[in-house]
C-alpha cells in the first residue's frame, strides 16, 4: 500500500457558476407558449410541478430494470451495472485520510459491479435536430439515490460491458 497525502481542506476552491433554468424567464416563455395557464399557474406552482415530475422520473429509472423513455422523444434513461475499470482505482478518500494509506472501494456488496446512469438518444425514433449535442448530467440527489439502492438490487439491472454498446441493450429491450 502506498502512502496517501490528504488534501488541503483550507485551500481555495473553484466553483462553476450554476445556471438554474426554473426561473422567471422560463416561466414567462411557458406562459407565452401555453396562454391558457396564464391566470391559474404561478411561478411557485410551476417549479413544484417540474420538481415532482423530475422526482417521479428519477424514482422510475431506479425502480425499473428497463429504464424510462423521456417525454417528447428526448431519449432513454436507465441504470446499468458495469465492470470495474481495469486501469483505474476507485479511491475511498475517507478511509485513505483516516489510515494515511491508499484504500480503494471494493464493492463487495454488489459483486464488484459499478452503477452507471446511461442516457441515449441513439434510436431512430429519437432523431431530432442537433441530437448529438444533447447530454445528460444527473443531479446529486439522483446519483445518491442510485448509489444507495444499487448494492441492494444490483442483479436487477442490465449488464453493460466494455464490448457491448448501449444501443444494443436498447434494441434488446
């Protein structure tokens, strides 16, 4: 085991600017596109509806093996299990700082599998303009939910190897 140099917790940090899309501009654009909601919907309710909908999608992705098809043909979202990378260590920072040695996660609870949240718009029915530019970055609560439930139910999820493509998994579904 090699020694582990603990990070300096007092060092300056870089933070990206956060862009929140649930703001007044988006609400005004929604009202402009759907004027029949003008008197019945306010910004607070609009934010609540979007948050509840996103929470329902998050729960469905975790609960269902085959994932969820996003509305408006935006793509497909699922959780897959994959093998541990051969050339990369998954460091356990808390244990490494505690013992002063490099300690890695072994994922004994999930037979050494890792969870991966996958997004794809590869299929023919998801063809829309500039679809190659779209990506998906899960929120922190989504990642935490997946990491909490994955060791308990890892057998449920599809196995994504380095030899298989995600698109082949979708065709099999």
